[in-house]
């Protein structure tokens, strides 16, 4: 247990350090030094907790924030590249395209809604005391907004078979599936409906609606694309999602929201249709 606690504290310290410096020069040696740990210990602990490398996490977080900047401001692509530590337009464009599937200029024209493809990890939600796998993302920045939508529906989506895709086809294929799922959800959302990724294969759409028929119609737009394929370097992979709907309670707790999400998705997994709670 002592080893677990020390590793968890190291991970949290590294996460805080990284998140506070995403627009600054940042080396893994610097992170390890700031956390009073060896580089090898930090890298091992990070991969154990996050199931990815530190470098992957930093890149995906920076490119996620860059996408948000491009949508929500008039920052130039070059200035955006420089802000997140890329010293050329070309290098930034390659990194951005790898994450978002399209170059920055096209992304700015075509993408709508939130750009939280890779939100900050939330170490409060750890899968298993002996595995220490952080599976949830931090959505605290929209928590007040969630509270303001009490009584309205949240559409809950999860990706079918993401784990086998990662294991059998590789994480690059898995990343493409995640992007395609998020794209479909964003595309189906109506104006002012916020879409968030809350876990590895889990998304929500805050509909601002109490109309069950309207919410069902939006969900069907997403599910109608089930089985359609997306490309990755090794070929194509089918993408399918499940969906449920829950109502935001007036005394909202995030843990309760996650429990409701899990319950309604489990029912959808069994029934094969949209489930309401």
C-alpha cells in the first residue's frame, strides 16, 4: 500500500506540474526534478497510471488546447504554434493533424462545439486500488454550467469495443476511433449543446432540453452511423457507440453523475437501444 501511495502522489505532482506549464518549455527531466523523483521512476509511474507516455499526454493536451484557441479566438495558426512550443508552422500542423485528423486552418472552419478531445486527467477517479489506472477526465471547469442545467437531459455515449481495438489494432487505431466518435457527437449536437469527453471511451452531450423526443432524435443521428468505418494507417476500423440519457439532478454531485452514466450505458449495452433513466 505504501508503494501505491507514493506512486500516486508522484503521479499527481507530475500532473499538476505539467498542467501548469503547457505553454512553457517542458522536459521530462525537469518534471522529474520538480517532483523529486528519478526520470525512470516518473516515466514508469506515469505509464502505469495513465496508460500512455508523458510525451503523448503533453502533446495531446497542448493540441487539444490549441484547437480550443483556434475555435474561440482569432489567434493565427503560427502564433498558436508558438504558444504551445512548436517552432514552426509545419511541425505544428503535422502534430495537430495527427491528433485532430485535419490541419489547423481546416479545423477552424469545420469543427464546431467544444474541443476537449483530450481533457486533463482526473486522479480522483482511480480504477482499482491495486491497478491505479486513471480513467476519468476533469470536467470541473463546466461544473457550474452542469448545475445550471438541472432537470434537462444529458446524452451519454460510449464506444463499443475500444479496448479490443487498442489491443488488436494498436493505439493509433484507437485514437482514430475516439476522434471519429467525438466528431459524430459534435456534428449531431444542436447550437449551444456542449459535448465533453469524460473518460477513455465515454462522452456526454448536455442538451439543455427536457424534451424526450427531441433528445431521442439527436441520439439517433449519432447511432445511425454505427458500423461506418474510419481510416487509420493500417486500414479501416468500424466505429459504433451506445447511448443512454439521464436527467441532471438539482443537487448534483459528479460521482453521482458518473454512477448514473454507468447504469444507463450498461442497460444500453444489454438492450442495444437508447435507454432513459
